[in-house]
C-alpha cells in the first residue's frame, strides 16, 4: 500500500511471521522515490488482523510519525 501524506510518501509492507505480522513502514522525505534516506520502521501486528488491517496499521504509524515531527 502506498499513500502521500503531508507531501511525503509512505509505503507499507506486511509479512506473516509465525502467528504475527511484521509491519514495515517506509517513509520518504518527499513524494519521490529518488529522494535520499528513506526511513524504515518495523513493528509487530496482531495475529488476528487481516492483511489489509496490517497494511492500514503500518500506514497509520507512518502518518502519526510525520504528524508529530518524529521523522
């Protein structure tokens, strides 16, 4: 899943690892793939989530990090 939020590109990935999801949120400093230094955040999602819910959670993490100026 890929979105633009406040001028920055956020891409999510979700992989099943055992009974949980490994969520990967990649945040670029701009909307372009060519921008330097994208940042990768990895978190664990609940096993009960669907793949769509896991992607949505990864995107929400990215939005929150951008909105709070953590990244």
